[in-house]
């Protein structure tokens, strides 16, 4: 049995079959003529009258009658909905409260009837959209504005309104919130720190920066040494996305004394530098990025954490 095709009023849809187009004939039963029409090529055009209808598809090159009936329903649009087509695989089990800066997502605008069912065609519905802030996102529309590709360019929050220009009461609002996630803000980095950047998305990442503020130790795992003061723009390419963050570095201000055998670590992300510790010739770095002070008392410069 052919499933029913749900269409909006005053719209059109192209029918196609597995048979060659030259041997196919389309027609509409007379009782449904006030609801839709069909051309010789199979282009169905619905009218304003709602209700059930059908199109008859017949093969003309055979002596026996080979005919199919395609049921259709012409329905009024009751609501707009938005479906996220982009699938995001996270690197941890913690759900994202915000989206990372630089991410690109694809939204599909869907029209639904009074029972919440998706309508198959909607060329008569003129979809419009507008973010309440234009500086945070880049939006590329396609498919008569029913597919929106959105790139979150900067930190912040915007609300995207999507509506039917012919009937503004049909609308939906989407909240888009972006945050830099590649480098936690719990501690500011200092020059000569060894840093482990992390991606919120799983995959095979590759890290890069736009200048010489960083010396990459491992571009696949995000290990880098901060070489000079200032700020830099860090990018990770992962899972078809291009996430970004901005990081500023500064010099340490006062000194403290470490005891023999102390481990130096701030969080699972930030790690203290070998050059300021004067340990470059003795210290070793593990996958966890922990630095071990050798068996001598060493005076180091510290940022006071």
C-alpha cells in the first residue's frame, strides 16, 4: 500500500516512478478535481480546498492494466517546527549547555498539521528568519529559506525568529548560545606554560594557531608551549567542524619555593612551565602533562595559585 502524502494548500510536488517517464500517465479522479491537479510530467498542484485526494499513475505500454493510486491529504498548516540536522558526538558524557564558538549547525524548518504530522511540500509558505543580534552568527539559507546553515562566530547569545510571512502567527524561536570551550577560564595561562587544549567534540582533532605565540608539541592531542606574551587564536578541526578560541598570555609576577618531590599541576588542562622552573633538562612530561620537580630545592617564579 502506498502511504499517503501530506501536502499544504496551494503548493506543488513532483511525482516520480521507477518506470520510464515516457510510458507513465498521471490523472486525478473527478471527485478530487477541486483539490488538486497533475500535469503529464507528474507535477502535482494542490488548491485551497483541504481534504483527502488521490493521483492515479498508469503504465501505458502494457496490454494489461497496471495502475497505482497515490493517496494524498491536503491540510492546513497549524505550526512551525525546527529540526537540527547536524549530529554532534561529544567527547564526554556531560551535555553541552552552550555550543562551542565556530561550530556550524544545520536547521530544517518543518511545517506541521493540527495533529503534529510533518507536511511534505510547502512552496506556498514564504519562510522568513531574523536573529535579534547580527554580529554573533552567520546564516546561509537554502531551499526557499527552509534550510538554515548557521555558524556561531562569537561568544554570546542570540534568539533566532523564524516565521511564515503569509501568516506571521506561524512562528518559532530558537535560542543560540555560544561559548569558548577549548581552554577553561579557571586560570589564566602564563608564558612558558605547557597547555593541553581539549575539544568538546569527539573525533580525530588537529590543532593550529594563527601566529607564533604557541609552539605545538602535539597537534593531534592539543599539547602546546606558550612562547610569548600577547594573545592568539587557536583552532581545532574535528568531526567536520572548525572550533575556535582566543587565549591571552602574561608573565609571572612573584616567586615561591617548591619542596623536593612536589608535583606541579593546576587542573587537568593547565600545567606549569619547564623554562621558568629551570627544569627543561631534567623534567619529563607524561600524557597527563604533570611536571616533576627533581630532588633539589628549586626557586621558581609563580603566578600565585
